[in-house]
C-alpha cells in the first residue's frame, strides 16, 4: 500500500507543478476536464484511495498532453520532458 501511496503522491505533486505553470491558450473546456480529474486525484488521495488518486492524476496528465499537442496549452520548457510533445 505504501508504494501505491508514494506513486500517487509523486504524480499529484508533478501535476500540481504543471497546473501552477500551465498557460491556457484556448480549449477552456478541455482544461476543465483536466482540472476536474486533477482535483479528483487530490480528493481520492485524502480518502486514501491511492489507485483512484493515481488514475485520476494520469487522466489529467493525458488531457494536458493532448492539449499540448493541439496547441491549446503551453508549459515551461523544463516540463515538456514530462509529456510526449
């Protein structure tokens, strides 16, 4: 269980950095989906539902990743390594 918790916390921490620095150019609804999943990940972590927390963080990551490909968002250059752009 500890490993699950650590992985969830690690992913949430990384995604927090992304959301703190993310620039939304367009695609506000797309951003809303990502942000809602990210908020869910933090909620699940608080409830000690570590698998769900990790999954929700990864889904948020996927929305951001695709939003970057569509040029809806931008992230600082040092964070681009976390995505497939």
